[in-house]
């Protein structure tokens, strides 16, 4: 008797993403209405101050995080070792190295931009913004590395060769950064149950076009490949988390302190261009070159630093 075909793990990933998208879009309108009701009752106007597209974005993120645990169980993961992860005796060293090398290369691009006149210091730098940047860098790096280089890369390795698994995970890394709800201004009274789904399905409207899209995708692809390779070489997430956190921190700090001197956002392309995805993704040949150098330094670090045999995670 022929048994039923098992639903492949990578297929379950797509089901999880579809369910998380739908759930977040359906929850967003009630959350938005709750904020309006709390403000009308005089309790708090904090939530009412956010436009609907911002509420939708946060609901999609929370939905993805909350549904991750049941999705992992459904897929069949029972222990971290199922994802080819091991205890890392050099966890702290990997984290610190990732932070240092990523911050240093982003800083080098910023210094180059200042020297050649592409960038200039802002007249009034709000250094208090660092209080927001630091926790953002920590949260983004931990969440994205856990999901992408931890769960999804590990699942891809169940059925794909090493290079194909890295390529698939990196391609997904590029795509998800350009999937954002359209920033449509919707009047509170115009929000309906279907508004979340309608806005979520208009994600292509927020993507850049032409040259900017090409350079942004190139930066993300190089970064994603470095992160996936680091996770596989170390069999842990500490080095990718350090690299990712350093990139987010350094890029957002650069955005806080510096501004372009060009008349148009793409005037200095192909050398350096505007940052995409809320300022987190640099564009241009020099940022891509800095990422390539970062990858080479990571490979040198992994080649010359002795790594004791690690025990599997429980």
C-alpha cells in the first residue's frame, strides 16, 4: 500500500507565512478601533496616535512571532539540533567580532562619504535617538536571525544542498525586506474589517524601482549570504546576530548623524545612494564593496580562530 505523501517542511513554511499574514491583517482593524475607543474614553491616546498602516505593520510582526511556536511544532522540530545548531564555546567572541567588523565597515563608508563630499554632518543631531537605535538593533537581529538563519535555513538543509539552502534563505531575506504595507492614509472612520488585507496585499507599492531596487537587492543579497554562511560555519547564531546588530546600529546611527549633500536622492549613484527599507539598507557600489570586505574578514576569522568541538544542543 502506498502511503500518503508527507507535506514537505519548506511547504509548511509558506503555509505559516500565509497564515501569519492573514491573521495579522485581520487583527489590525480591531486593534486600531480599540485605540480609538480608548482615546474617546479619555483613558489613553497612545495607540490612537498611530496611523492604520503603522498598526497593521506591528500586528503583522506580532502575528509572525506568536505563530512561530505552533508552526515549529507542526513542522516537526523538537530540539535545536534538528536545525543543525550546536552549543558554541566561542559565542561571546563571535558576537563581539561580528559587532566590531560590521560597525567598522559601515563607519568606513560614512567616513569616505564625508571625505569626498557625498555626506555631511546634520546641523542638529538628536543623539537621544540612540536610546531607540540600540534596542532596535538587538531586537531585529535576534528575531530575524532566529527565524531566517535558525529555523528556515535549518529546514532548507533537510532537503536541499548547502549552497542551495543558503541561496533560498538569502533570496527570502531579500524579498521580505521589500514586503511592507502601503503607507496609505486612511481616515479612522474608513477602516473596515477588510482594510488590513487590502493594505497588506499592496506591498509592491512600497518597493523602490529601477536602479535603487537593484542596488538595494544587491546589498541585501550579499549581507544575507554572509549571515547564512556564518551560521553554517559556526553551527550557531551568535556570529550572525553580532553582524546583523552591528549593521543595524551603525547604519541607523549614520542616518541619525549624517545627511547627503546631493540635490537628488540618487545623485551620487552608482557610488553611494539613499538608504532603503526605513534607512536600514544602503545602496551603491561602495556599501556593497564594504559588505564584500566584511564577508572576507569573517572568512579569515573563521579560518584562523581555533574552534573546539561543540556538543549538540538538547
